[in-house]
C-alpha cells in the first residue's frame, strides 16, 4: 500500500468532524502472528498506520483472566485474538514518531468494563494523546486538526455503546459518524 500524503494546509484548518479518514475494519486481524486465523487485514496495525490508515476499528472482549482486554472477532478462541495493550503500544509509538498525525480508534465493545479499559490505556501510556471533551464543547464543531496537533491531543476514541465511565471517551460512535457499507448499496438518503 502506498502511503497517503500528509494533511494539506486546508485540511489542517478543518474541524476534526469535517475530515474523512481511511479506516480499516478489524484492524488487529492481520494474520497468524498473534493467533488470528481468520484475518481481515494483510498488514500489522503499525504497517497500516505507516501506509496512511488513520482509523482503526477494534473489537473488545474480556481477556483470559478477566483483567486484560483481547481483540477478536466473535470468539476469541475460534477466530484467534491479540492483546489490546500490544495494539495500543503500536498506536502510541506511531503517534510519538509522527507528531503531525491524527488517529481515530473505534471500539466495538463487548467488554463493557470501562475500568479495565482505562487501566489498559494507562498501561500503554497512550491516554496523554486522547482528545477528551475537556478540550471542546461537544456541541459545536470539533477542534481543527491544527489545534489538536498543537494540543498534542491527536487520538480520538469512539465506541459503539457510549461508555459513560470511561475517562478517555464516552462518545457513542453513532452520534457522530456514518459508516459506508461494503458493496454496491451506499447510504440511502430516503
């Protein structure tokens, strides 16, 4: 995959919610390196980010000992899984190396335990990059990409259920975005 160009000067002046980002589905599911048998992607999360992907869809499940978080699709046993901590570290390292990039994480949450999720974020030392509602009003437009970069808050986190007790994002994705479906049918305006 060829790397996408950096944000243009015009893009940097747009609010986050007015910019489209390339997102991969089941981003963590990239081969057998981590026991992912039925993979969706051909490359690691780090490679996807280096190639220009700026949105990562990650499915969260309770880990083996109820204290960690696994990324898997449907069944962590039959479809394989990897550790969320490892993936968050990959994202953090990308953000540290690429100080003018903005990344979005979209959680499909079957964990529904904001305490464990916050613990993993803190262990990965990635929470320092998260844009929380402390930095904007959630009513108007979001900060511009340039403002997010200046603040150092270049990671936006959504989830599909609205985790009210998760300190790094209570945002239910369906209140803020639309998803295009694979295939010939797109968003029907009727």
